[in-house]
C-alpha cells in the first residue's frame, strides 16, 4: 500500500520546471516493478513459511497433536 503512495510522490518531485531535467519513465517503471516484486517475495515467503509450519506442527505423526472433539466422538 505504501508503494502506491510513494510512487506518485516520486513522480511529482521528479517533475520540474527546469528544461534540463527530465523523467526517465522506463527507469521509474522498472524501479516500481522491482519494489513490488520485493514486497511480493517477502509476503510469499511469510505465507509459505506459515503453511510449512502448520503442516509440520499438525501432522498425524506428531506426538503432541491431540485429537479434536469430533475425532474423539467419531462423528463428522
């Protein structure tokens, strides 16, 4: 969410009245792409790690795993 706020601010500061300065849109687009890919990689890593932990923690062969009350009663 923060990336969507920062990018327009970057563009607004990049726009200037001096004719010698210009905005390289290709570089800005790639910069935004790499930022968003970094965010996507971090979020994907957290989600994957959480899923791996859940599968490992609640596996059937885990001696600490307890049966749910439905499994104990035999009613689904």
